[in-house]
């Protein structure tokens, strides 16, 4: 191949490509190299086919290389925390009692509304750094704790600022339909109207988000309200996704499939009809084991049926203050294997290739292949399973974003 002097060869690696074209587990290639040009991979070639002389070469010393991790479902930007509420629950206080005293999601809404943009940026940066330190190079961030035009915009602008000041791709999502805010108590239809007529079009015009989400549930919004939101999004050409079938089965995943949505998330109560719909629409099923664990749920997502119908399964942290306060995608991968029965390879596909599809980035992210963005992670590990097996130790050696090496893990440890 014809190389430019500016091309960088990352040579002598064990590449877990996660390629859709490979039959090998993890798409694994021993003694291969990545050739990077202008932020993208232009070739994946065997070590013995490399030119003997090239000005820019980096020896990976047989380390494991994977695509950069993709966390496709987070609520990363919010004010305050709910640690005290968790303690109350563990001491026997019911969620209803906590909520009646102003707790629950509305306490996070108050804290987010009260927080300045600078405060939100500062605390969100710490959470994001924890994900980046584990090899995450792409992250989705939802609004949904502002619940009015001004504060939903504030959340999304903080997400935008995080993207500007970090070496990471951010996929912002509008989740104004997270819950009904206090000022609309008993008037959820009117609140959906506000989203459809004001919040959605105004923030879309400002290019502050990429997709629209809704919490369709008995304690959230009805199927009819969710469809009204999806119809408004469709008129503007906005992709949709949904928090569906977490606590009950309202048919939300079938609704997402009818609108050819990007993903349906949680899905513990998903049935076979919903799975068939997802298979037909190529919608990704996003598993969120952190919330399952934290809420001590017992009904697992229908993983066997998802496999049978070949529905792509993604895995995400669902980082949020109320039900999954874990800024660790490696922990989510481990939980997906232990609690949901995923194989380690399925968990890896869930944070690479399938997570990319859930964010509509399947042609540019989530694989080590020619034409893909040069986002990858280098690990002090021989096999991919090692990365998610021992959680007390971080095996990340180096994180690479758009072809540029970011701070090595060893350097992070020296700074602490």
C-alpha cells in the first residue's frame, strides 16, 4: 500500500477488531497493525506485510487492542446526588414516603435546576473522566433533569461543552419526557404538548441533541403520550429511542420498532412480540444491568429470545443518581455476564459494535476496520475477557481518540 509520511503505524498488536466480517471470536487478529491517517484507520494489515522503514511507528508490544468503548446510555449531567435516599431505603423507608417528602427524581430536578452551568460542568467532568479512564471514547448523555425549556437547554449545553473540552465523542439525547415536573402535576398531557410544541423544536433548531427519548411506563408516560412525542420527532426527522419494559410491558418496544427507533432500553419485561418487532426494524436492545442490580430486580431481560431472533444487544452503564450510580462501563459488562447471562464476547460487542449501532454510528465507530474512526483502547491483557474479569484493577494501558494517544493509565496513577 502507498503510505504517506504522516501516516502512523500502530504495529505488533493483538487486535480484537469486533468486525462484522470476521468469524473469529472478538474478530481477533494476532500480530496485526493499524494504519491511521487523518483520524481514521485506513488499513488493518498483518505484521509481516508492513514496510521495513516508516517514519512514524508505534510498537504495541503484543498488547491487546480493542475499539474504544462506547457507553450508549447515560444520564451523566445532573445536580446533587441521592445517596441519603438510598440509605433511607436500606433502612426500610419506602420509595413512596421518600417521594412524598420531595425525594425521588424530583429532588434531582430541583438540584439540577438550582445548579449553575459551571457547577454542572465541573461535577459532570469528574464522572466523564471515570468513564474515559476505562477506555470509553464515545458516550451518550441525556437531558431529563431540567424538564423545562431553560433547564433542558442548560443540561444539553453542558454536554456540548464536555464534548469540546475532552477527547471524546458525545451523543446528546433529549429526554424531556423523563417524568412530569412538579408544576405539571396531574397534567402530563399538557406537559407532553409543551415538549412537542416548544422544547423539542426549539432545541432541535439549536442543534443541541441527536435523538429523542421517553420513559414509557406506568410511572412515566403512556403509550399514547409516547407515540405523540415520536410523531412530533418524526415530522422533524429526529431519530427516536425509548426507556421501555423496565417495570411492566406496555408495548413500548413495538412502538419504537414502528418508528424504526435506534434502541429500546431496559426491556426486562419485553415479550416475544416485541422482540419480533425489534428484529424486523433492526432496533438495538440496550441492557442496563446497573439499574437491575441497584433496584434488586428479579426479572431478567429475555436474552435467549433476543439471541434467537438475532436482535443486537448493547450494554451500557445507565449512570444516574437514582438507580445506577456507577460511572463504570467495565462494571456494567461484568454485571451483564453475571446477572443476565451474556457471554464475554456478547458483552464486548455490546459496548463496541452494537453500542455504535444504538447511537447511529455503526459505519464509523465500534470496530477496528478500514474507514472507521481511529478510536481504540490498548490493554495490558492477553484476552478480552481479562478486561471485565478483575474489576479492582484497571488494565488500560493507553486510550487513543481520533488517532491521538491520550493520557496513559500509568500517568494517571502517578498524578493521583
